[in-house]
C-alpha cells in the first residue's frame, strides 16, 4: 500500500491551487451575501414625491 505524498500548496501549480481553493469554498445556497437594509421610512424619497405629484396629490388646491 502506497502512501500518497502531500506537496505543499506553494509548490503546486496554479491550476492545482485554484482547484484546491475552489473545493474549499462553500455555497451560499441561493442567498445573496450582500448586506441589505430596509429603507428608512423617514428619509425623503424623490420617486415617491414624483409619483404623488404626477397623480395630482402633491399640489395645493
């Protein structure tokens, strides 16, 4: 029975290093890792103001 020799990662080819690191990385299972925050309801929203104005609710009558 032969014992498989391990070669240090620094001495391996770039292709082998890439495949090793790709195998180490996991998956996010469809989850986007970007941190998202809900919109601040008290902040001024230009699009909301524009929609209200276009619908005629933003004018003083």
